[in-house]
C-alpha cells in the first residue's frame, strides 16, 4: 500500500485546508451550510481556514495527523485532529490559545454560538465538570477547548480528499487515535455527523445519545477502554512436604 501516516507539520496546512474545503462542501455538509449561509464559496474563507489550522497546530493538546500517498510524491490525502488527555505528559489543560484569525464576514456568529453550546454541553454532560480533560477526543466542527470555549469552527475532524475516498484513509486515521487511547488506558470520545457514524460504529464506538444540531441528528459516541484480560496467578511451583 502506498499510504503512509505521519504527524502533520506547518507545511501541510495549505493541503489540509484544501481537503477540508472539498470534504465539507456546503452542498453536502449541513454544518457548513448553516455557518456560512451566504458566502460559503467566498474566496476569503479558504485562507481563514488555513490560518485557523495553523493556529491549531500550535495548541498544546492538539494532535494533527496526515496520511500521504507515496506514489503521488507524498501528497496529503487525508488528515485528522485529536485532542490528547492532559495526563499523558503534555502538561496541564490549556486555557490560552494562539491568536485566532479574524473570521470572514460570511460566518453566522449566532449559529456558531448555538453549535458551540450544544457540542460543549454534551462533553460536560458526558464526562462531568472535567469534560474531556482525561480522554482522547476527536474534534468536531468547532475546534475549541471545552474549558475555555474559545476558537472558531474549522468544520472537520477526519477529512479525506474526495478523490481518494474508499481507500481506507479514514480508517487509518481513526485507528491511530483509538490505539493512543487504548495504550494510555483511557476512553475515546467524539461527536459524530450522520456521514461518519458507520465508520465509528465499525471501530467499536457506541452511540451514547442522539443530539440534534440545526435540525440534523448527530451522535455523541464513545469507545470505552477495555482493560486487558488478567490471567489468574500461576500455582506455586514449590510444594510443602
């Protein structure tokens, strides 16, 4: 297979921005349509998305991965954003983020606030006041820390170039995050769109509850850590005479 996954770098941001725009087009994505009702095709949105992703790359808890195609000169064909737990050596929860770029005029701020409230509320409802601080979380549309509720929507979590779909790219990116969570013995959480639900269920995620977002059902999903089977202790080898 010519696909290879690696950690994203600043040089990958333009490609990630292009894939995000193509994968989450307003003609197919209800969130994009609602957040950008008038100017979804505005040329100002693409540079804003790139700037947001560049800022996200600098955030302490954000882990950004990409899949490249070695037969296409290492072209980026998919990406994922994850939020790592605070107890994995990355330090304390991040309350300050890199400076956010100004959003384009076409962003519906009221709709954004509504979506942010829904998604942030689900994290607190699911995990309590500590929210997602101690789990691996895949980012939903609004790229923010639940602790500060700052930042602006990036409209992605796993994004695959439409030209390279059905190659298992999404599965590669998803499995990486699951493996990190299992290795650290923590749960893995996401707020899934209808389009992504099947992929996540195949990976073992279960729907905790259905949450409407702008009238479209979305899914609060979790993959619980499964401790390794503990074998019973071996009988003592020495015998008492």
